[in-house]
């Protein structure tokens, strides 16, 4: 395989870079949902006016906080909200809260502008597997429902911790969705799915096309307007 000139995607720098690139996809007025874990970092990089939805019943998730932070007044700590992963946050002005039923009506009705999900595997035909891995039952959660969003963006490391590609010809694990992914952003590049075919749109600085080819099993085409040395 070609030399890896950056991190493995596990470093804080790589996670922030992916989140920064994904955050630029959204515009004020968009209502989006961020998966548990690294995708939550996207909230730090969206434009003002992008509203973040959480499955347990809120549109307007704001800054994540720690209830043990002495700099946050005790009253504020008591009044803070928690997202679907149990992390407390402060709602933005004008935030709305509602029942679980209403929340999933928004999700399943396809009313979200986008969602950002992690992945164990992604196929070249826009399939996603992100809830079960051998020896580690991660749990299905609401990911299958969230794939009804208008834009389904996967944020993932390009390879596993063993160096094996995550972007495959075909997923080997149980699917979360079939043919619904619109974008994949890794620490190395951005792929867009067009008619369920992978198209390489951008390569992050520190990588080149050969590195992407050597570390990607999935078949993909290169966009005519491919951008290289992009700062994520």
C-alpha cells in the first residue's frame, strides 16, 4: 500500500478535519441529525442557523456541556438537556422540544436535510453497515430510520485499525441501509454517490490519488473537477 502521510483517522486532528469538511455541506435553515461519537463534532463547524435535531425530541441542540463543570452555574446544569447519547447540552434560542413520536415522524418522513453517521463498512453501491461487527454488538439505534434524510453522509476512517479498507465492493456485515448513502468523508478524501456509483470529489492535503486507490477496495470513478491538496 502507498505510504500513509497523515494519521489513521483516529486522531483528534483527523476527526476535527472530517467534521469541518462535513459541516460545510450544510446551510442556515437546514435541520440535521448527528450520530453518536465522532459525528457530533460536526456541530462545532456548521454555520449559524443550522439546527441540530436529536432523536429523543429536540430541534436546536447547542453546546455540549459537562454537568460537573464548575464554570457552569448549578441552575443551568439542572436545566440542561441531554441528547440521544446521554450527553448534556444547552439548547439554542428558539429550540423546540417534543415527543419521541413527533421526533421519529420527522426522521421517518424524510424531513431532515441531512444526517451524519459512522460506519464499519460502506459498499460501492451506497450501502451502509454500522450497527454490528463480529464480537462487538454496537446496537442498531435509530440509524436505519435516519437514512431517510435527504442527505446521508458517512464520516469514517478510511481503513480499519488493522489497515484493511472500509470502502468495499460489498458489505459483509448486516446492512443499515441499502443504496441510500449520498456522501462518504474520510480523513483522506470525499466521495459522492451519483446514481449509486462512487465518485471521488476531493483529496485531502497529504494524500494523493494512488494512496486512495491503494487503500480502497470499492470501485470508483474520479470526478472531472477533482480537487487535490484540499484543506479539511
